[in-house]
């Protein structure tokens, strides 16, 4: 007879973690991006991916439309290998209902 712990482990499936599913409000989205900017200010690819996570949380189709971009180009720009231009970043941030700020370091 199998142990209870073995039986329970066999019934549970591990799913990949998707941060976009956890970003439910504009405040959470802003806090997530702020954390990336604070903790890894030189990680351009990571920050672009974080912006992509937020865009996926809101809905890529809606964000692309509001930013005046095609959905495919938005996915490409915010992918792991993407390198969005600053104008794209500004358009996406605005489409997300967020704002970039500058403060003294």
C-alpha cells in the first residue's frame, strides 16, 4: 500500500508560474514595475519582460490597440530577446494607464 504522501504527490500537477496572473490591479502592476526598476535598473531585457508581464496581465490585444501597435510587434518588443525603443515603452506605459516618473537618486 502506498504512503499517503506518495498518493497526494501523484495527484498534484506542477504548473509553470505566470506572474501576469498575479497582477490584478493597476497598483500591483505599478509596484511590480517599480520593483524591477529599483532592483535591476541596468537589466534592460528584464525590465522589458516585466513590462510585457504587465501588458499580458491587462491583455495584450487591448494594450497593443491602445498603444497603436500590432499585437505581434508588441509581443516581439517585450519578449525575452526584444529591445523596445523608448517611444514604444512610453506608448505601452500610457496604454497601461501608468506613468513614468523621475526622482533624485
